[in-house]
C-alpha cells in the first residue's frame, strides 16, 4: 500500500485497538449477562468479538467459545486477556464478510456492536442465524438509530445504526423472542440507547 492509498477497515480497526487498551469496557455486555446467566453452558460463537470481553466472560462460565474478528491486534489482546483470566477461547482471525460459521453449530450466537452498511449486515446476520442450533439463541446488540443528533458515541450514519424492525426479516427462520431499547446514562447529561434483539431457532 502506498501513502496515497486509503486504509482498509481492517487496518483502521487494527490502529484503533493498538492506540488504546481496552477500547471498550472490560465487563461483559449487560444484555449478554441477562440472557446467558439462566442458560446451561454449551457452544457459543462471538462474532465481531473485538478484544474479547464477552467471549472471556462466557468461557469463565463453562461455555465452549469460538470468537471471530478481523483485527489481529484485537485478537492478540483478547488472547492475552484470556490467559490472564485462565480461560480457553478459540480465537478465529477472519473477516465476517468472507467467513461463514458451520450451520447449526452454536447454542448461543452473539453479535455485538457490528455496524455495517445494510447489504453487508444482511450477509452477516444470515450467517449468524444459520449458525444457531435448534433450541439455541441469537443475541444482537448495537447502537440504536435514535441516538442520531444526541452527540453520543457510535456511528453518525443512520444506515449503519440499528432499527431492529428492519433486522427481523434477515433472521428467518429464527423466531424473534424480544426486541427492546436499553438506555445508558453517560454521566454528562447525555443518554445513549442500545438496540437489543433476541431470537431463537425452534426445536422442531
């Protein structure tokens, strides 16, 4: 790559992860905690895993976890964090726009804060849905489109933000169990809203 060529998204995320550790909370996402705590541990797939906070939390609770991300820097840091926590995670360095999980391979699939243009998002969501086992669950969490104009973190392009009613059709034949919005007080007078969707594959 020459100095005049634009950087790829992968290169930009490598730089973002390299610049600050961690780039997100070290705690598992509250929506994941609420969903997974009552579940019996099984096989979990963390898509767009970033620096691994959710995968590590699941592994510490007995889940067999595979975590996928296209940032090698993020996965190196995630692996180091897993070692410190004394847990094992299968870290997979792949681009979700090219890589496909094995169908019906995970009892819990999570997709956290992956913001893509709609046509790319549909590809990833279809693959995520296909990976859910009969009786398994899919959790999607992202910045809600209602955040626009509030000056809160997250993409400022409405096409990259989540309106979960637009996502439902991309998850067939999963059954959508829950759609909700979760507000977070940023402590400076601003409120950020997450969009949360839980779906499942019927056993029969």
